[in-house]
């Protein structure tokens, strides 16, 4: 899932300066599951903003709604009906959600209430860890199911650096050394030959380095006539 | 000023667990012990049911303080409900500071069903704390409450 | 976890010429001759004056065959290793330029190294680089376009096949660097370390310099495996040594530095060096510690020299470059051979 966390309240208040009435829009998908932008978080943030701006003497009326998915047109299109009455829309979606709203409602100020952090999973309740950077060229089959691109701070492809100690990464004592686990898994899975192979320089053109990425599937794309 | 302020009568919401604090309050009542009438008790099956949003809405709707009263540590009927409640109360404390209210306006209390007197002592102490703090700037007393009685909460979109 | 690593034997080297033919650096000639090599280190200054580089370089004159010039070491911005390397060269010492994968992508690496070679630099140490989070620009974006193995492979192909990383031909021939890497015999997973060294050799390293070695029993085990795999025949292992300056430093390295092993008897020896000296006499204690540190270092070099598969020592002063001459002298490494 996409993992996000809320921006500091003060930063959001600064963004909202000058607004009288704002619509906070949550998203019912990834950010609900990671407790950052679901219905409840929308409620908490909105109540906090109402109280805080009231105490400041510049009360902002913050109203709330949550859609199933901010990143799909069909779910956000119905918001248009009463959008006119709001000075701005505060999105509690990920960066994709914010941009989908901005694309859907040009001319309306769409403000991000979250910082989108990474693609990851909950390793325990209340703890999320990054697992994928979307490099566009997956190598998990040779690295024993552990991603060196997203989990090794130096993005090494040929084994652990000299800072691995007791299975812990030197960059962050709270993180396990990805390569320590990769070595263990590779040995268990009989991938010793892969371990000893000098893995060639990665082609990053499939990653963000190659420019803005886009996938076109002609097999499911709507014919021009239907789009119209 | 001619209108000397009458003594501040706070409004304090207490989310009480049915298995402990709520029964303790009952016991206190049955024993003819008195506790401040400021306390408005909301019964819950477990304090694990109390969530951040409800506590915030109580504050937003004009409460001067919110107490969450659950079982003694380690004795929750649902194993960890009171532990979660404490985490959430701590979180609300932090939120209140960021919002601009005093963090002491929320408090977690641990009590057993047999502790009628202690319940009285705990809530009395909390009400005293709130009295010392004075009315919440958002309370009805200050005329700032923004929510009409009866409405669900200020942000609910029709 | 103790994993089972399969047996490994280094494949025969069929395509790379003998070390002396790969590069005409002094270090290459010393290593090719079988002489015990000595390298040192010059850390460039955090500024743009040349004098600190010259001063440090002069302390190494006639003590070392070549000197490493670090590249933004510990991710702290310093004068570029190539520029400082040229100053070192002017002082009559052959530089080993360090370059990390942290700060440059493959374009910048190749272009800077074409330039470095054009200006007379002949030795290169290919490193991943310390993470920037511990340096003085923790907000920097790191690059890590390629890793140290891929870096070595790229430079080997530039030298031996005259091609750029993309496969395009280098007209007029590629830079003929002597290629080095880093090795840490004590980092985890411990069993993996000899294999990693083998991989560096396969990637194209002509030599490696190790992390500081204080734990000789552990290092002997490592070298035995390296020799048994046939790795030492194909890569020159230069062992990192350095004088301890105090008991505190010994303890810090033992307890705090990841991938570092300092045995207790050494810490006790450092402690013993200041026995009977009043704690208030700071200068006296420091002198006693430093004398003992130099003594230990000399003894260790002599023991290391006797280990099968070791090709030399890399003496690191660690902000105490004055110690390098007495150490080299005491260990009988002077005068350096002229080859």
C-alpha cells in the first residue's frame, strides 16, 4: 500500500491562511489502512483545525467527507456538486489523490494534508516499512525476495557493505541490513551462483530517472469513439 | 467590573468502563458518597471503545475536560482495552497542545469496581485541576461553543 | 545465524594481463615485484588552501609507495580527491584517488576519471561511500547509480577493453588505473567476507585495502579462507593498520564502530601504558599512550607480514600522520624500494 503520514497541524494551518470554509476530503483506500487519511483521521484533523483556528480568532469552517478512492475519477467527480462554497479542498489522500483532485477540479485550490512516504507494509501494528520504490525492473527473484533498491540505503547489488553488524544496518540501528537477509535467503534458496555473480550496473531508465512514467494497455484501453 | 464572576462550574465528560469505573461510581452513589456534579458519565463497554475523535468532539462541543476511566492496569476484561485507551489519551494530550489547549484537560484514570471512594477521589481531583485551569476557551460558558446542541458535530457534511 | 556457504574456488585468471602490465604506477610495480607494499593516507582539507595537503603529504615522503586521497570521507565535504591528489603528486608522492558511488553517477565518474588519468593519476580506489546521514550534508540526495563492484567492473572494462560503461569504444584507449577496493574482514555476515573479497577480484580489483585490523587471530582465519579459495593469487591484500592513541580510543573502536574488532588484551595494554601516571598529567599520559600505540602497531605489522597472502600494509595515522614514519621505520619497512 501507499503509506503516508499527516503534516504538522501548524503547517496545514499556514496553508489554509485566508480560507473561511474548507472541505477536508479523506480517501478510503491506502491511507485509511495506514491510519493517515481515512474517515476517522479526517474527523480528527478537521476538529483540530476548527478548534485551533477558533482559538486563534480566525475560525475556519472545516467540513468533512471521505471518498472510496481519490485516485479515480468516478469516485471524486460527485464532489463537484457543492465544491463552489469552499475556498479550498484539503486532501487527506496520497500525492496521487491530491493530484487527481487538482486535475478533476482545475481552478480550485487543492491542498495536501499528508506527506506521502513510501510503498510499504505494516511490519507490526503501528509500524510501517518501505518495501518498493517502483524502479520498474524487479530483481526480487535473484535477491531472495528482499529488495536492495528500497531497503539498502546504498542500493547495493552485490552484497552487504562493510557496515553490516549483527544483521543491523549502519545507517539506522532500527533497520535490519537488507543484504544480511538477502545472503541468508539466497543461501537457503540455493542461489549461491547468483550471489557470486557480479550483478551488472542497473538500467535505471525504467525508474523515475527515465522520465515521467506511463503505462498504456491497448488491450483494455477504450476505443476513441467510446471515450467521446 | 460590576458582575463578579460566579464560581466556575466546569463540565467534565467521563468515559467510564462498565466493568470498573462505572460500577465504582455506582458503588460511590450507593454508599452516599458525593462527587462533583461537573462529572457527566458516559458508560462504555470498555475504555478500548473510547477513541481520539470522540474525546476531541467532547472538547470541541464545549467540555472543559475529559476523563477516560478504565480498569486497573493488567485487569481489562478485554485484555488490552485500557492500555489502548491510555495510548489514545496520551495522543489527545499532545493534540490539545498543538491545537492550543492545555494538555491537562484530558486524563486517564485507572480504577476497579470495588474502589468507590477512590473513584470519588480521582474525579474530584480532576475537577479541581480543571477548576484551576479555568473554563475551556471553547466552552459554552465563554460563549465560544460553535456547535448547536443536537447537531452531530460541527464538521458533519449534510 | 551460521549459514552454510558452499565451497568456492576462484576461477583461473585467463583474460587479465599480469599486474605490472595493467598499469605503470609505482604501486603496481611494487605489488608486481612481490615487495611488501606500504601505503598511507592524506585527508584533504575542508577548504581550498593547498598547504594542509602539502604538509600532510610531506610527512609521508619516502615512507610509503603511494598515499590514498580520500573522497568526501565520512560524507563530509572536503577538497576533491582528484585536486588534492594532484597536489600530493606535486609533493612527489604517488596518490591513490578514492572515489565513492555516493556522489556521482556513471557519467560523472567516467568523465572525472578520464580527467584524473589525463592529469597523471594512476591508482584508483573504488568505494560505495559512507552514507550521507552521518556527514555534514544529511539532507543531500545520494546517487548510488552503481555500486562498488559495478564501479570496479566499469573501470576494468575501460582499461582492459577500452570501452565506456555503455559499451561504446574509447578512442585512443581507456584510462589505465590500478584498481583497488575496500574490504572489511570483520563485518557481518562474517562468513560472507572472504566470498566478497573473491567477488571484488572477479569484478576487477587488482588490490584491496582492509579496514583497520587489530584482531589478528580473527584476521588470520579470514586470510586462511582467502588463500584457500585461491583469491590471494588474484588480488593483492593490503592490510589496514593504525596506532591507537589512548585507552578511550581503543574502547570506542571496540564498542562503537560497526565492523571493527579490538581484542581486550590490546585495550588492557593501552591501559597499562599509563599505569602509575597521575591522571592530572595529561601530556605525560598522552605521550605514554602514543608510544605504546606505535609499539603495538609495529608489532602487529611484523605479525601481519608473516601471514600468508598479505601483500602490504596501509598505515592510517587517523589525524596523527606524524606517527607513520616511526611506525614504518620501526617495522623495518624503510627505505622503500625503488623499482
